[in-house]
């Protein structure tokens, strides 16, 4: 005789039986997992039973970034929490402060993706924070790109269990204990090893504190002016890629210059790159902070030392803020990348040099020799066209 299926549909009409209080800065996925554990259910099964949601689908998406009005409303009704309390746990509550998003499906660069094979996974944690919690939980700030270490405990964040090396995945938790127990080997994350931050790295902690304060305040104070935090974080994503110059980085005053170059060299050699990648992200955050720390002095040093053009700061930057463009326009004039005047003799010598080595003489190659941008530097364009008209005589 066939076994009769149990009908659990009636559960969907009831409130959550136990509702843990959301904790300070708690992630929505962390809170939902704690609710599921209290109901002795796996997260996907719990959502299917109580929220009329296909739990397996939810577990495959980034629920912390998902914007779903119906889901928020259902969670509010079931838990008896205000809808605002539910939204506050979502990363979407930082929209307009940390990032801007027009119905985007995936997290912007200011937020770590849940899975990134090139570096590490987005769901990171500080073992010492979990150990201090009366009720262990995962914070929203542990998903922010700039938050790579814990300033309180002076340790790097980690993204996995250090016994079985499995990444954190709330959807796979089948035990009904605390959220800080590994779903695979049952190791307690609070007992994990930590990578301590030595005193020579503390400048990076200062950087994290600066970015965190700016986000909490909603603005940064740069050169005695209040700047909307969104503008700074949008520029953060562009500047992170610009400062990552590896051995070519030339900033003697940057306190972590040697540490940065050492990490870059190690990343070229080692196969196991997880911890090194987190350290490098930490150093890139420090570098961006350095540019703003004594604004505009450090920023101008960076431009001059690396002979950067206006285009370097603007090209490929979507939805650029007026503040960022105005700042770059002032620091790096469009016509000239290093603030010097170009004369006819300089261009002529570049042309003759190209001819002597048998290279093609064109505006792009000549501009490379002179050291300016072929289309942006107006004076160079004018001189080149004049010489070309005279057949480079």
C-alpha cells in the first residue's frame, strides 16, 4: 500500500511559532536561518512551509540583496515585525548610501558577491565577534567590499570553516543548533583560527573605520566639505582598480607600500590564494583611503607619480556622479595629463625617433612617445596636425 503524503499546507496559514529578535546590523539571511533553526527546519523547507515560497529557489539566490515586496510583506505578517524592521536587515536598505541600483538583479561592486571563484566568498565573518555574541549572528557589514577585517579584534575576516575548508552556506544547515556551526563537519566557527593583523597593518584598520563611519553618517568630510557617502563609495569602486598597479605602484608615503608589493608577488607564485586575496582587498581599501586622507595632496601625488590622464579616471565609469567628475576635472585637466606644456620640437623629435626605428608614424604612436593622450591633449593635436600638413619636415 502506497504511503500517504503528509499535508503541511495548514502551516502556511499560521504565524511563526518562535520569532528571534533581529540583532544589531544583522543580515536578513542570518535572521531567517535562526528562525528556521528555532522551528527545527532547514531554511528552504521552513520558507516553503511557512511563507508559501519555493524554498529551493530562495536558497539559490542572494536573499540579502533580493528586493521582493511580497516576501518582505509575508515575513512581516508571519513574524509580527514591522516591514521596516525586515527591510533594515536587507542589503537594499543601504541603497542611496552605499550604492545606487535601478532594479538591478545582482549586487554592485560595493557589495561582495556570495560566490566569487577568483577571490573568496561574500559571506564572511569574524570568529572573535561570534565568540563574544550572546546569540551568534552574521552582520551586514561583513558583506561590504571595504570591510575586510575586524577593527575591534584586529583580525582578518574569513569566509569558511577552517577544519573542512567548506564555505559558509546557510541553506545547507541541517542541524538545529546555533548558526555558527559548520553544516559539513559540525566545527564551531567561534573556535576557528584567526589571522591577526600586525601593528604595521593598522593603517588599514583606520581605513575601514573611516569608510564605516562615513556610511553610518551618510556623508564623508573631505577637505572640510561634507560629501554624500554614495558619491564616495561609487568612486571607491573606480579608484580600487586604478590603485592596483602591483610593482608599478609608486607611492613612498603610503604606509603599506611594501606590504602591498609583497602580497602582489606572493599572489603570482602561490596556488592557495584565499587568505592572500583577502589581505590584498584590505590593502586596496587602504590605498583608496590614502588618496582621500590628506586631500588633495595624496591624490595629486598619485596622479603625478603615475602620469595619469583624465581618461584614466573617467573611462568606463558608468553613472558617474557630478561630484566625482568635478573633482577629477579639477585635479586632472582634460587637455593635459601631467600638467606640462608640449612644444613643437618635442613632437618632431618623437616623429623622427619612430622613423629611425622603423615604426609607423601616426598620432597614437607619437602621443605615446611624447607622453600624452592622442585625442584629449588639444595642444598636441594642433602641433601634430600642423607638422603632418608640412609632411613632418
